[in-house]
């Protein structure tokens, strides 16, 4: 159990409530956040070109089928080494930043996606993994990626909004920008709406799983991966 200390924390906001309240200040605590990480300019352009050439070559052999996804072993190809290294290094840093004690991680799958105009990816999660991500090989930003608020109870009563913000919205949209990576919890529901551009939307997705012990033995809820 994590204890919230009434000190100045990174995720606190302090408000002056006025004379009507005897205690003076109110502190806002953001509890149980769902973190989504966006990393621009992730790798060198030359590495993107190498991956694009491979993806186009594999896709063309299928005759350019709709809603195409490649096999899940692209991280084993030499052309994807730069992305593979980026994924492993970045995810390890994020886990450390979130104060997780993790022995190691592995990429359980990496695959390419090509969406043409009128195509979509329906809402889904990435089961049996801890973190997932997507990297945009090419996109004109017409069609982004959308995430659902996992707290379904928040939609029982929805007040009218002065404006949409991350705090009062049940769906968040992120741009699909070339050479940008987005990393998120694998259990978080996400989808891609109908692609409206004449340009193909090309991306690479991956899953990360933990290696070693998870949980604590003394809680009788541990395992080894």
C-alpha cells in the first residue's frame, strides 16, 4: 500500500479556497494514473527507410491485402535492430521511472501494420503482456490512435463540459506522427478510427513482457516469468 504524504509532490495541485474554509488550502491528489508515454524523434531517418523498404516488400508479396499485419517476429530482422534497441532501452527506463523492481524484459512480438483509406483497427488490448507500443513509420497525422478510460464507472453521470480535457474525457486521441513512439499499458483498450487519408498509414507495434520474479513471495501472489 502506497501512502500519500501531505508534502509537495510532483502530481499535486494546490488551491486557495478562501476565508469560507478554515483550513485554508486544498491539495489535489492524482491517484491511480494511467500513464501513456509519447516519444518524438525516436530513431534515425535512415533506420526508418530501411524498415519501410522491408515492410513494403513483405506487404507487396500479399498483393496489398486490406488491414494488413505482418508476422510478429520483425524484431529478429537486422533492419529492425535500431527500433528493437530503442524499445528495450526505453521500456527499461520507464519501468525504473515508475519504481518497479524488474529483473529484465523481452519483446514477445513486433509486427507491421498498413492501413489504407477506409480501413480501421477495432478496440482491443494486448493480453498476456505488460507494456505495449506503436511506432509510426509513415503517417500524415490524418488518423491517430484512441485510448478508452479503463474506469467504466466514471460514465455513470457525465456533466456537460465547458471544454474537453484529459481529466473529463473518456476517450483520448494521440496524433500518429512519423518517427514517434507511443508506449502504454497492454491492458488499456485502444483503437484506430476509419482512416480518411489517401496516404497509407504505416506503423510497427510491439509487446513487452517481464522476466524474472513478479509480486512478492510473502504475499502468496508471486510468479516467475
